[in-house]
C-alpha cells in the first residue's frame, strides 16, 4: 500500500502545477512531441523539459525518442488510480451526508 500511496503522492504533486496540467490535458488528446507540448507555454524549453521530467517520474507520462524527436504519451494507469482514490473519498462523503440527512429528517419529525 505504501508504494501505491507514494505513487498517488507523486501524481498529485505533479498535477499541482498548472503547466504540467496543461501538458497532461494536451496528451489526453493523443501523443505529442516536446515541441508541441511547449507551444502553449510561456517558458524556455529547458523549463518544459524539467516539468516533463516531473510528469515522467510520477508515472503520468512516458516518452520515446526516435532520432532527434521525443514523443510523449499519457500513461492512464496513474490517472485511473487517482480517479479511484477520489471516487472512494466521494463515496464516503456522500454516505455521511445521507446519514446526516436521515438524522435531521428524524429530528424534524419529533415534537
């Protein structure tokens, strides 16, 4: 479980930055070169590469170099794990809110 948790920590930390979320959003539409990922960002190419390294280390993105072109791909498994973690928390919150609603309804029925 520790490995799974640390993987989620890395993913959420990587997604905490808006530039990296922009890259992930672009990759959700399909593979892209580093140059294509850098186009909408107002930063140097070395800065883009640093952000890309964080995404790779988190497991959210993988890259493949062919000649001089590095192509980036989204790795959905880590996003799926983060989505499941959020869904599990949401289910717990909804259950608690339903119990609170029932309690308040019962209290309102009493004289």
